[in-house]
């Protein structure tokens, strides 16, 4: 069951990225573009415009969603994509 995010709050979303070559090796040093879908709508940039995830280490990244990004009732899909990386999809 996905975590629930209260409507209209700021949230840091962690993601884990893996290389598409073997699907198990952490994807490090990648520029992962983030798009979101609010309540089943089309994917688009977060409210701040084109956004890339911030790398932590070992294939772990995060993206900060604003109150505008989480301000629609229903599920929020966070999609991360990069060349050579399996798509990362987190649902709240």
C-alpha cells in the first residue's frame, strides 16, 4: 500500500535507481529527470519546472515536491527517467 501524503504538503520523495543493463546494479552519477502525474492526469514537470533528482549515493536519489505538486486529491505518481536506467515510479 502506498504511503499517503496529506493534500498540499511539501514532501521529499526518495527513489532508488538501477542500471537497465542488468536491473540490479545501482545507477550512480545519472541525471534522472522527474515528471509527475496528479490523480491520473498526464505526466508533466513538477510545479518548479523541469526537475532532476538529487543524488545521495549508491543509486539513491531524492526529489522535493512542493505543496502545489501534492495539492490535488488522489494519487501522485513520481516518474524518474534517464538513459541507461530502469524507469523509477513511486506512487503516493
